């Protein structure tokens, strides 16, 4: 207990404001999923709510980890996740034309989702171990590039372009936060640009089609461009205040594909309008801003890089999904975390928040 308080000290130190906002975002998502199912808790809203409670409890458990423990698990976690990615390639379950999961009977594990956290954790540890004088040298770049490149390639061949890009974005962000000179990033951009034709050649037909349709969705309105066109119609038809709860037509009449997963924001915007969209975006801004404040207040190099990397990982989730459903980015299969139906993105984001809470607790304790 703390002083005369009846609340145990670990609970008293929890960031309840953050937990309230995260719960509000998820609660709003449950309402959207309830509506998408035609006013029913099954098959989406109830399982999603149960998952959230489980993962939220897991995040609170993670928040009790010490920074030293986080450093100790960084390399083993990365190695295990890489081995699991190799396992997916050899033994993974196939779904939707992709091999992304390991069927463990009890749960279908998607190691690529966990790698979004694993890459940030291992790079924060790598740069924490690297002497400050080495940060401007090649020795600060090629090991990090290798750490990013291995899972990037393994996920790309599943094929899962969206998750592979998320892993790369998270890793490159950590390099930038660590202070790697800009010339290395400019060189990397030049190399990537030169390899673009080769990358396009290696892509699957449907991946190239997504890029072409992004540039001109009306070229195939009943095929690959259908998702983006219907998403824009749903968002635009919601107007300022929306059509009203349970009154969406695009989703309820099945015009909008994946209206409960990748395109759930369009489902929400049709019924709740601009106000609903602004509300949920402000909620995400609070969560991401809180994560960046944790990074600013962190007392160690490891804590700063890890916190900022985790916060930007959540940002990439939200930004890519919103750009995707608005037709401002190709459709790459990134869900809207805490709102889209499914446990993978929710699990990843709550792991990020659990680790962020651990760093915040470490900073507040005044430990070096």
C-alpha cells in the first residue's frame, strides 16, 4: 500500500488516463463492429471485447518489467522471432493465399506481427550497447540494416508487403532516433530507388495491381479498384454527422468489402461522419503523444529509443490504415489497431503500450 491509500502502489502508478483513452477507442470500435454485424454482438464485437480485456491485462503485467529485464530479453526475443519466421516459411498455415501463421492448435500465431515490436526492441538494445563515438561510422549502420533486412525479406516472401514495410519503417525510425547521420539514409533512399524496378518485378501480380489501382482505381472499378472506390463512397456519404447508428448502407448492404477489418474506418465514418472520424483520430493522437512524452522523459538511451520507436510503430499503424482507406496509399492490408476486428494488431499495440508503461515506471522511479 502507499501511505493511507487503499489502492495498491502498482495500481496507483498506472497511467489510468491512457488506459481510459485506449478503452474508449476500443469501446467505440466495438460499437462499430456491433453495427457492422447488423446489430449483433457475434461474430465480431463480443470476441473482440474479450480479446481486449485479455491483452490489456497482459499489458499491465508487462508494465511491471524492469528496464534491465527488457534489455536482457531483446536479443533472445529477436532470435526466437526470426526462427519462428523461418518456421512459418516451412510449416506455416496458408490463409487468403498467404503463409503467415503458425497453427499451434490453441492459437494461430503470426510472428511477423510480434516482429514489429521485436525489431524496435533489438535495435534499441544494439544502439544502447554501441559506443557513442561509433554512431557516425559504418559499424552503426550495417548491423542494423542486417537486423532489419532478415525479417523484412522473410515477411515479404509470405507474401505480406504491409507488415514487411511496417518492420522496415520501425527499424529505420530507430536508426534515425539513435542519431545515425543523414547521409546514410540518403544513400539508402538512392539504393532503394535504383532497386525499385527489380522490386516491382519480384512482386506478385496482385501486389503490382494494388499499386496500379492506387494510382487510378477507376481503371478497374469492379475488380481491384472496388475496395478503394467503395471506401471513398462510404466515407463521403457520412458527411459531417453521419447517417446514424445502424443506418449505414455501404456496409450493411455488403458494398464495402472488409468493412469490419481493414476498412472499418469507412464503416465508422459512414454512420458517425466527420465528427466520429475526428474523435477517433484525436484518441490516437493522445496515445501516440503520451508515448513520445515517455520517450522525452526516459532516463536512458535505451529507454528513449525504445519508447520513441514503439510510439512511432503505433503511429505507422494508424497513418497507413487511414491513408489506405481514403485512397491516399495503396491497399497493403494494415488494420486500424484497437478498432479493426482481429487480435494480431490489438496484441501488438497493447504490447507496445505495456512496454511504454514499463519505461515510464522506470523513469518515475528515478533509476539511472
